[in-house]
C-alpha cells in the first residue's frame, strides 16, 4: 500500500502543468501561486487534524520545529525558488533534469544518516530512472540549450532541496510524528516563508478580481494536499531512497499530459524516457515484494 501512495503522489505532482498554465495566464507569478497554495492547504489541514486527533497539532518538544523548518522552508520553499531560478538561467528541460538528481542525493544521505544498504539493484534503478528523466524532459531533443554556471548551481540546489523533504520527514517520523503532523507543519512553515515574498492584500484582490478561487483551491488540493499526505504516509513505511525513486513517475505523468491534452510533439527520446522511468518504478516495486516474500 505504501508504494501505491508514493506513486499516487508522483502522479498528482505531475499534473501541476494542468493548473499552472491556466492560472499564470491571468497574471499570477510562481511565488504568488506557491504562497496561495500553502495558505489554502494549511487551512484545509486544520479540520483534517481536528477530526483525526487534536493531539496531532502538538509537538513533542519545541526544538522539534527544526524538522518542519527543514521540510517547509529548507525543502519546499528552497527547492521551488531554486527551480524557478534554474529555469530562468537555463531551460525547463535542463532545470528538470537537475531537479531529478534528488533520488541520488536521497540515496547517498540515507546511506550515512539512516543506515540504508546500497544494493546493486537500487543503484541500477536510480541510474535507469534518472536517464528516463533526461529523455522525458526533452533536453536531448533541443538543439540550442542554454547552460550557465548560475543555472547549473540553482538546478543542483533545487535537487538538494527536493531531496531534503524525504530526509527531514524521515527524521520526524523516527521521532514518532504522524504523517499528517509533518504535512501540516510543512505547509505552515512554507506559508510563513513565502508570505514575505508576496503582497498578501494585493494577491487576495487579484484572486477575487480574476475569479480563480476555485482553480486555486483545486490546484492546492491536487498538487500539494493529496500528494504530500500520500508521500509522507508512504515514507513512513519504506526507506527514503525507495520513496524518492518511485516519485520519479512525476515527469512521466507531466509528459503524458502534455502529449494527450496539449498536443505536444512526441519523439523517440520521450517515449524511451517514459519506458525507462516506468520500468525503474516497476523493478523497484517487484524487488520490494520479492524481499518481503523471502522474509
């Protein structure tokens, strides 16, 4: 069940393009969308925690807030900011490839921080899914690709930030925090961080004037609320490196949406990339089942 939740989270993240194209066309910036999404999800998480258990709002120790500063600010806010900067300095394809260095980073960190074993199968799947992401993003299709030192740096930092969610969440899970508590405080910290990057009153007026409240609500639920709840819950029942690998299905979903709904061009590289990523995910899932059966 855990791997189903993580794959579902990747599918939800892959649908981001469906919403961003519609919302950005009416004048919203990426940062404004991030803040609005985190604010809405914070508000939506409150009744969920109240219905589940009021104690989920409580921290065991005040110093444990560092884990959620990690997931909300050092991971979510940082990686999104770096990712947007990387796109501006290079291209969407290059930025996406650098972002998906995250599974490699998670695997290396998990080796030292959580004592995860570095197996040949795991290394093979990481390489396989990363190559799949390279092909899916279309970097090799583009004849003119812009590379800058800043762009590469921002791209690598986005991958590090993306990986940090799994790392900090694993620390919080080991401290017996519920997956819903981790998700809630991630949204709270990210909302606080992005609050200082926007003009809230102007943003509220823009939402009302452009009549995009429902779109923002749907955007928040589908691309953040559901996937973060699913991913964190799945992470509580599997190694961080495995969850990170399974989530690489995200660019495949994005590519398929682009091909089916937006009539984007299909190339052999993109098809090969989809096959590699899906193959890596399937191998990882089957490998996990075989290990359980042997145990």
